[in-house]
C-alpha cells in the first residue's frame, strides 16, 4: 500500500522518494499564485485612483483641482476640509516639474479613446501570419495541413491560452493533441509544435534586441540588448553545429543514442529538428512571418501606450518596442497566468517615471492583454463548434 507521498508502507519491499503527482500539481499551483500575488503587490504599491501631490514639507495630499492660470492647487478631500495653495509649495523633481502623481481616473480621462480602438485593427493580421508560420513548419515535416485548418487551430489555441489557468502553454497542448491525431508521425508533430513555439519566442527576443540596438537609451536596456543579441548569435551557431554531420561524427560519442531511454523517440525528435533547420527556405519563411507578425503585434501595443498619452519625447519609440516586447516574453513564461504581475513588474522597472506614470503603465499592461484577448475570442467560436478537428491524413511511411 502506498502512502500519500508516493512511498510504500513500512512493510513494503521498497520505498520511492518524491511527492505524488497530485501533491506536486498543488505545490506548483500555489507557487504560481504566490509569484503572481508578490508581483502584483510590487506593481500596485503606490498606485491610486485619484491624483496626489507631494508638498515641500513631505506631505502627500489628494489633488482636487489645479489652476495653472493663477498658479494655485486645491488639495484635500471632496467632503472634508480643503485648501488652496500656491504651486510654489509643491515639491519638484529632478526635472523641475511639480511632483503630481496622476491616478487611474486621470490617466483614463486623458487617453485617446479612438486610438485605443485602432490598436485592435493593427493587431488583425497577427493570427493569420501565425497560421502561415504554422503551415510552413509542418510542411518541412511532410505533414499535410491546409491553411484554413492552421487558422482554426491557431485561433482555438489562442483562445485556450486565455480560457485556461495554465496560461500560454494550453494552446500548444491543444494544437499538439489534434495534429498528433491527424498523422501517424506523432513524435514529429509534437516536436514541430515545440519548434514553432521556439521560433516565435526567438524572433520576439530578436525584435527586442534590434529595438534596443537601434535606439534604446536606458543603460540597463542597452546591456540587456547586448546579452540578447549575443545569445541569439550563439543559438544560431549551435543550430549550425547541430546540423553538421562532420561535427556530429567527430564530437558525439558513438552509440550515444542507443544508450539513452526512449531511443526511437529521441532519434525521431533529432531527425525532425534537423529536417526543419536544413530546410532553409521553409525556416526562412517561418522567421520572416514571425518578424512581420511581431512587428504588427508590438506596434499595436506601442500605439496603446501612445493612446494613453505616455511620454514619447526624445525618440523613445524604440524603448517602447523593447520594454513591451520584454514584458510579452515574460508573460509567455508559464510562471503566472498570462504573466499577471510579472510583465507589469518589467514595465515598472524600465518605464516608470521616464515613460509614464504607474497608472498609465497599468492601463498599458491591461491594454496589451485586452488586445490579444479580443482577437482570441474568435477562437471561442472555433472551439464551441468543433470545427478545429482535422481531416484524417492519408497513411504514409514514417520519415527516418
């Protein structure tokens, strides 16, 4: 009889270490929730619904009205004692401007509502380009999918990314399951789903690195950009060596794979990966598709920041591409649902003060999620109607 820790009872012949699957799942869920709560606590520290001002004596008071003509400011509570003071009594920052922190209400009132709607239109091509990439990577494996089938799978997968608590991995699991049912080459199908994910994230990191190198001003961002570009160059070199028969014959121990568990599956994963990397026209097309779709997606998010009247002075546009792209990368890591709290922490680290107020950053993070959510809702129709199901493929021999 096993106990709840996955071990046999005292009179059992052997004991196994570790936790049972259900307990591990609960611990992982609690860890994700803890990360989310901690990140949100860090981000929300200091945010306010209303405007506040810092006076020269150190007091923080709620702002009721600012009269720039008479150079006065009214502070206090709406139903309590109010004071009208000269703006000279307001503390100033290093830039010489009064230390007035705008709250959520002001950030929303000042935003360009029409531009916020335009962000949805700018995001429109993203899923269709994602579907082209999906089609290309499977074409390299000789797994037949139509473009329309890829569109439906991508829309349904994107919807499940939002409809399930495990975040952005749910869509990949969904697509992997249905493509694997469609073909006898199940190992190749699962490998290709993973490669599609890697290409998407890799190109997103490349876009962040390019934006930083082109014009980001923050020294911390500049260092991050150098690391990203060096990492991508290193990954390209490793991929080239991985595909080289000469390198493999010289440096890989003979009979290595035959000594590994699941030898057949490992060989097929290896072959599928090399097949895609060596199919340069297809790989190049997938990378170009990713570059274009990431440009549309990030431009949509940057436009949302502009609609919120954030600071775009002094050619900060490259900072927005770099910072927002970094936040999207963090959100793709399944450490909290949709990167809740963690992506906001990235925005606060790189953009607070220099690019916008905390209230504007929170609205920007919300807009980034809402833009993706709105377009993923089309996938709900696909999921509900069951039209994502693929036609049975013609049986073919497995590719060795």
